[in-house]
C-alpha cells in the first residue's frame, strides 16, 4: 500500500512539473540556458590578447576570464579554431596601473588600487567587427598590502582575476547585444563600475 502511495505521489509531481513547464513556455519564459526569440552567440574563439602592460602573464589571466565567460553563457560554445568560429575575440591588455590607495603613518601602505583596461574586439565569420567601448572596458579594484611578498602577490592576483572576469562579462554582454541587434549604435555597455 505504501509503495502505491509513493508511486502515485511521484506521478503527480512529475505531471505537475510537466504542466508547469508547458505553461511557462507558453507565457514566454524559457528554461535557464535557453533563449526565446534571441540569437545566440554560437561558436566563439578567444585569442590570447597582446600584453601591453608590464605585468607578465596578465594576457593569460584575461584570456582565461574571457573563455570562462563564454563557457558560462547559454547559446555560446567555446572553440579553439578561429576558422570554425562564428565570432573571434581578440585585443590587447593596456598598461596596468597600480598605485597606493590608503596610507598609514605606522604601517605605511595599507591598500593598493589597480586599474585594468582592455582593448577588445570581436570579428564575425561574415567580417563584421564589434569593438568594446574604452570607458566600459576599464575597471578599478583595491587589494590589501602585505609585508609578506607572497601574500602581496596573491592579493594582487586575486584582484586582477576579479576585474578580468568583470570586464570579460561586460564585453560579452556588449557583443551579445550588438549581435542580437538590440543595442543602439555606440551605446554604453551594461554593468556596474566603480
């Protein structure tokens, strides 16, 4: 008797979910990962940007952030071969700025502030190019100073990864808007800045 009751409950739950799914689709909602009426980015290749900063390896941090952002997005597939891509993202890392942000007479520098700026663009398979806006591809982040050189390096690396992820998301949002034809020509990127 107990098995029949639990089986009936399971059937009712599955039926209810199916009805909700059908109703949600009819109302214009989509499942996470799906797009309704929008064109997806498709296959995206990310070329490692040129590093014009004095920070060795920063181009790899930025490329990794762009690739992770492509993988995170619904309707986008990361590909290695640029010839098989719908969009090829390229660009360069502009000079990195790191300055003391807060000082103390006892400890000296408490925090540093770094500013990362990128010059990114994407070229479609049909030759159309979408460039990021300079003011939207610049972000500032503070990180704690430390007397320990390894801790200082780690804090700076974490701050660089955070701003790289934010700028990658902004650029791909812009590319998605431009590709879908929803953004006005020359309009600003969406995203919060400091």
